[in-house]
């Protein structure tokens, strides 16, 4: 998988585009004691509290797959505990290894911070699959599914824009504040609202009926923002 990502990055670079990857490393078969020794040899371990040392290693690892060899960047965080957080001394040091394969040129600290946002990306994937009902693609033909995904991406961006413009801050009809809303919330609070076009006094009006003042303010705010972007 890493070789496929590296090859894809090279393909994008040949097209004048950029592509980077950030993948969690699996240290299951690693000798933890040797990693502590390596961190000590590089003077990377820092004591954050009595009985706890941690350090970051920025390594270039040569890997082989088939007849191909590549040098890949690996960021490793080594944590050694001889005293737990309650002050209990441990008979055997507890060593924790975490690592990330990446093509980014950012510092190790920045790489770790970037990976912390992968949970947010999983939420976006969940919205695309569940809220837009795309957990299963409708056809066995690649071209048909490709068209469906392009249309879904367009619909997703439209709903995301409506949510960001109308369902955040003081305009939001829901009770709690948030920086963004799920697509399901946007559909329930905005798109599923019944309304009727009415022609009156040579004007076309959108009548929402009574008791939906908060939703009317959302529609007005979205329309005002869109009119600024694309003047009528």
C-alpha cells in the first residue's frame, strides 16, 4: 500500500499536481526495547514527568517490495514509563510505540497533529455514505458509478455550503452552537421544509406558512450570501 501511494504521488508530480499521504504505522512485531535504545542513542528522550520519558524520531527507512526499493519517511514516538500516573513504580518499564508513514516535509510534531484530524475525515465519509445513501453503489458498471459519485460530490458540496451559511451561529434553528452541521441536519432543517410559490403584486413569493420564522431567516441568510457571490 505504501508503494502504491508513493507511485501515485510520483504520477501526480508528473502532471504538475501535488499529492501527499499520512498513514499510521503498525509496530506489532517491533522490539520495543531496541527502539528505546535507539532513542537514547540519538538523545531524543525527554522526561515530561518523573518516571515518564518520550521522544520523537524522524527516520528514513528503506523498504523493498518485489523488485522495487524505496526510501520512505517514518515518524516514531517512543514513550517509556517506569512510574504510572498514580505514582506506582512498575516492575518492568512500559514502552509504547506510535508511528506514521508520510511523504510530508512538515516537522514530526506537525505530522502528529495532522493525523489527529483523521477522525473528522471519517465523519465526512460517514455523511457521504449514510446521509446521501451511497453506502452501496447502484450499478455494476464503472462509468455509471463514476457519474453517480460526481453528482453526489456536487450535491454534498451544495448541502455543505448551505449548512455553513445558514445553520451556524445565531441563525441556527437547532439549540446548540457548532462550527459545522451534518448533512442530515441540513436536510431536516432546510431542505425538507414545505413551502409554496405565490404570485402576488407582480412578485413571486416563497411562503413557508406560520411558525417557521427561524427557517425563513436561514433561507434569507443563504440567499443573501449567494447573491453576493453571484450577483443577479
